[in-house]
C-alpha cells in the first residue's frame, strides 16, 4: 500500500504539472510570401523551416477561395533539403486569395502547424477554414503530454530501484516494497510507451483519439524517427521483463531464510547496458537530436537521464525501505546507506554537469533566461535543484552520524574502557565491577562484545528518523525536478525560439533605404507585413475612395523584443544664439530585432521641449549593429531653461535622457 500511495502522489504531481508544449521549429520563409499578391499563378508553393522536418501526405494543403484543394500531389523536399517542403499546384488557378495550411514534425519529434495566404490578381474573400490551435491544445496533444510524464516516472523508478539492488544492497531485491517498486516502474513505462506509440499517428496528423487504433496510421507512425524509438523501447522492456523474472526467482530463496545471491559483474554490466539503451530511446527522438553539437548532445542527454533515474529512483527505494516496519535486524544496514549516499552524490554531480551543458546548448544567452518560457522554466528548475542539494547535505549528515555509531573503532574503545574500570581488592571479596552510565546494568548472560558495542536504541532510532525525514524531503523535491524536466522537454528551447523569432522578424519586416548617387541616405522606410492582409471592397469603391472590409493584423508588434540603443550627443554653439546638437545612435543588440520608431526630442532641464528646432530626422528605426547620426538646429538655451538634454524613446526602446557635451 505504501508503494501505491507514493507512486500515486508522484503521478498526481506529474499530471498536475502537465502543460501544453510549444513548437520546436518555425517557418522561416515561403514562396509565395505570406500576404503577397501575384500577377500570375505560381507553379508550386515552397516552405522553408528553421530545422529539418518530416511530413505525411496531408502535411501541406493549398486551398482555393472556394475551399477546394489545388495541390494534387503530396509535399516533397526540395533538392534533398530536409528543412524544406514543396507542393505542385494545378495548372489554371482562378484569381483570389489562397490559403496554405501546413503541419509537419520537427526533428525533435514535436508537430508544428500554421497557415498563411497569398493572392493571385487581387485579394478576395475566402471560404477556406483551417485550425489555428496549437498541436498540443488538442485532446490527443494533452493526453500525449501526460503519458510522457508517466514514461519519465516509470524510467526513474525502474532504473533507480534496480541500481539500488545491484550496487547498494542486494538483499533489498528480496523485499516486497522493492519488488513492487520494480513492477510499478516497469508497468508504468511499458503501458505509457504502448499508449504513446498508438497516439503517435494522431499526434502528428491532428487526428482524434479514436484514430489511435487505425492500423494504417500506426504503420506509418512506426516508420518515423519517434515511432522507431518507441518500438525499440518496447523490445528492451520485454528483455527487462524476462531478466526481472529470472532475478526474482534467484531472490526467492531469501523468503526461506537463505541469503540471496550476490549479483556478479555480469549482472551489473547487463543492467547498465539495458539502462543506457533505454535512455538512448529518449535522446534519439527529442531535443538532443536537433540543434547544435548533436554528436555531443546525445551522450550528454543519456547521462543526464540515467543520473536522474539513479538518484531519484534510488531515493524513493531508500525511503520505502526506511519506512518498512519489521524487526531491527531487517532494517537497511548502514553500509548500504553509505554506498547509496556516495552513488547519489556522483549522480547529482553528473546531473549538474550535464545540466549546465544542456542549458547552454538550449538557452544560448543570459537574456533568454528571462525572455523565453524555456529560460524561465529552467530558472525554476535551478532553484529547486539548489533546494535538493540543501536537503541532500542534511541527509549525508544523518548518514555520517549513523555510520559513526556502528563503526568498529568505537566498539573497541567501549570494550577497552569497560575492562579498565574493573578493580580487584586484597583480603576481601571481589568488589562488583563499576558500571558506566553508558552501559546496560544487567546484561543477560551470553551477551558478547558485539551486543555491548551496538549504539543505544534511542540514538539509532533518532538518526534513522532524521535520515528518513530528509530523504522524504529530497525525494519530493526530486519529483518536482522530474516534473520540471519533463515540462522542459516539451517546451521550445530558447535558442530555437530566438532563431524562429529572427526568421519571423526577417520575413515580416523590412527596410527600404533610398540613397543618392554618392551613397548618402535620402529616405528610409521601415515596414512590417501583416499575417493577414487588408481586404478592400473594390466593387463598392469610387474614383477617390475604396472601403476596407477587414484590416491586417499587426498585433505581433506588441510582442516585439526590447532593443538596446546607445547614444552620444555633442552641442556646438554658433554666433547669433544658434546651436547644433549632433546625436549618434547605435542599436547594440544581437539577432534580428530592430529598434523600431526610435524618437528623439530636445528638452530643457525642466523637461519642456526646446522650440523651435529643425531635425535632419528625429524618428528612425535601426537594425542590430546599425548606427545613424542625426542633427538638430535650435536656439541656444539660456540659464532659465537649465541644461539641454536629449530624450530618446521608441516602440521597443525604453526612455532615456542624455546630456550633450559642448564645445
């Protein structure tokens, strides 16, 4: 019952923390472009993504204004480039607005979807309707996310309990709590893997839950990267089931009072090999399989998963054994606790080391820790890991105290002290030996030195209770870490989010600079393309006005990342109370985020505008690394106005004031 209650609590936390995952790749471009108006019909539609993608027959659909499909054949990669998808269009296409709906699977196994429009001749109304929900906001997506949590918890229980038996205390394999824990871990991992495999097809194709039993869809899912990894995991779990049954028969002798056999080096090697193979089935089809440094990221991800299982699953195993009620001689020996303490310390060290690398690989910058969902979730995970290390330090203290009490050196000291206190009188009956207050007064006959050397029951119980409490705290915090880790695997990494945002910024915005024959800038126009074009009612228009029936969507500007703009200014005084202030602006940010609509104003010491003033330009947009020099001619301010300042603000630039130098 204790095992079931603990596992139920773990799953409650896991299910409570299950959330929708974000997309892991992004559309970086298309031909035709979103919102474009073409004079002639195109022969095909091409999509380009930020990373390699896979797709099915219905992954890319082009719909006419009448909601009829106009691409007769499925999508193909362009010239073998796995980050592209292209469909050919029908021969003659009528004028109007066409909708392109797509749904593909990114390299890390997560489906992404979207839609855009283009027009032939002129825009028109369209009857096409496409789903705009996230792939993970569907019933299949939510269920798939929950099952991923269950699979991670099953892996932790299975690996941790088996490692505890093979490395720390072989006798634990004969106890009922550990056997139940191994069974629950294996069942949870196997059942969730089967369910994930059945749901893989609907998850990728936006199908319903009932379509999970479609054999044709299941056959296609097995041939994908993620489906193959799930099939390999099931094969490994079948082998593990056979070995667990064989090991259980070997341990059954302990029920009759016989000492269970010690696992040999071959048993440990087989167990380690199977654990590594299980971890590879995750690393092969998730974040480690996409992005930079894949060759290094794969083994790092495997080590991270195994360290998590050894530490968290071992903690839960130790906790169940410490809570087990029974004779004192059936408790967990101090030597087993010491071995687990050392093993857990190494596992946490591996977790921290591999976690630092994975964080750098997935986040990419300090700024992303606060500006992306992945970064903020990672910060929470780091905070919980710090609490785990705090709890682990107290667990090691209780372990050290318990080991100190049962050490052989202390037994020798106690026995020697007792012999030194025995005195022999002369000419009188022997005096009774003086008893120290630390020893039992009336020891029964036949008690040997081993019984006298044992610590007092009260001290041993105190140390074990303290250890049990801290192991409980550490295990609960470890479950929280596991929940956050699972959420992270379903969240778009910050580096990928930055690449996607950069690609979207390049695709949705632009700048046109007009220069003269000498290359000097004459005019600059910055524009942002809407994902939905304005729709004009040409039939209702006249010679001077065409009404607009719907407007473009520019709400994406509200989520434009902040830009960092630095500025310097210098004021030169001329004769006749006229001055010129020269301002040099520079966008020092990285990536593709512009400093949009950056305004400059001259103000006096009270914040009032300095008028009249004539700017060469006082509203400008700058791309990262770009700079501009602007000048303002104005009257020389007097003492009443105070010092002259330049106020700088913008759409995504915070307001700052600088004081120009003078000459």
